[in-house]
C-alpha cells in the first residue's frame, strides 16, 4: 500500500505547482513543533500514516494523512484523550 | 557486514511486521551500492518510541528497473535508487 512505488499508468504526470491552504501550512508547522518538543518524531509520523485503513489512505490528501497520524500517535501517548479532538470540534 | 561503493548487494526478502523503510518491491532483488550516506538512527525502533540506537549504516543502492518490474526494460539508462539500511543488505558477489 505504502511502498509500492506507484501504480502503472499511461496518464500524464501532473507537474503543476499548487498553493497550500492555511490548514496545510499549520499542519506542517504543528508536526515540526511536536518533533522539536520531543512529542513525536518522523518515524512515528510514518507509522501512523501506515496504520490508516487502505481505503481511507487512498481518499486522504497528503496533509490529511499527517493529521490522521498526529491524532493517532498523540492519542496513543496520552497527550490527547480518545475523542478529545472530535469533542472540541463539535463545540 | 560493511559494504563498499560499487559492491553488488541483495536486499533481504524477509517479511517484517511494523514500520520499516525497505520497500517491498526491492526485497529479494540485487543492485549495486552507489553511495554510503553515513549512519543514522533506526526507524524500525524509533517509530515505536525507542531511541533508534545503535545507529545503522545507510546506503544508496541502485537497481536496474527491469530487475524490479519485468517488462519495464528498454530504457536501460534509468536507475531506481533506494536508501537501504545495512541490516537489510547481504553481499551478492
């Protein structure tokens, strides 16, 4: 799933640049802040992404995968309580 | 075992549950050491809260694409280059 090196295709590769949304920039900053403070490293980030159900992984964008992993790893470590993010978002 | 630039190596074909940085499509395949990056902490333990020590040597290994994906030949100047940790490599003479 995560180490396949791409699927065979005859479709052209989209090489166009695109702007990142604010939430994507914040996600990048969050992951680096977590690493700098010793809460989560890049290998844990990768493991969290690899733990995604395959269909969810395929649907998610690059930074959506990062967010999934941050929530997974921080919940595992007890930094976040289970359901804490959902509860905050519901307010 | 330490490897030198230019040396033929084979990637171990073993299964490995959990996070690791060796792509499935190079397992069991042979290539050539193109560069020695140095030694780095081991992602296989660091991904689970470990300190990643002892550090493992990391190599840039180049593969002929047709060795990885049969039928992909015809563009023989292409190389597939993968960073692979030493404990995944064996001498391939």
